[in-house]
């Protein structure tokens, strides 16, 4: 990442962000626009990645969230993390659209891997360098939102 511009707001006055836009300039010249909002009156797809030749669209939240809210537990469901075909993302090329099977989700595995890393010295589930790099981008986004200016990141 070379530059970050962000707009972040707590529009409901709560002590948390509920609306954000980030423009990220990558070292390879790619520009990414990220948008998230908890207050959109007519929310669109949950995830939309657009390229010059195709796009990938996911309409709904990860089903694990709905399952947890309904009281389900990962250790009690053999099919935990599988998404039904109706919830799969779609690869879109112009007028063509095809479902893409979802990878099986497994949120609890992250915590199991973290426990093994801390207790047994196994590799961590997330590379610490990647985590720190992400924090640098998030800090730059905060500075950009406060100053209303593009923030340049050092290499």
C-alpha cells in the first residue's frame, strides 16, 4: 500500500463507526475502493469485487453468523460452515452469471489455531507481519479521515 484516503463517521452518535469509505493505492498500481455501512437504508450485496473482465458478488452474510444468532453451536452441527447453493457467490461477466461454490467456513478453527500457537508454539493462524501491515493501513485511514487528506505510507 502506498496511499490511503478515508472517510469514517459515527452517524448515529454511538461510540463506534457505522459508515466508512477507503480508497487504497497499492504498490502495483491497483486502486481499491472499500465501502461499509451499518446504516444503509437499502443495503446491496454483502461483498462485491469488480475487475475489468468480471465481478464476484455475494448477496448475504456468512451463514455462520445467522447460525450462531439462532443458538446453534459449531460442535453440535456436522455440517457447520457449509453454505447452501442459494447463498453461494456469483461470478458475473457481462450478462453471464454463474454460481461459485463456497468454501466451508470454520470460525472456531481460528481460535483453536491461536490456542495451539500460544500454548504449543505452532505457527500462528495469521502471519504477525500481515497483521501489523493491516494495522498500519487502518491507522493511516484514521489519520486520513481526521485530516480529510490522502496519507502516504512509508515502505
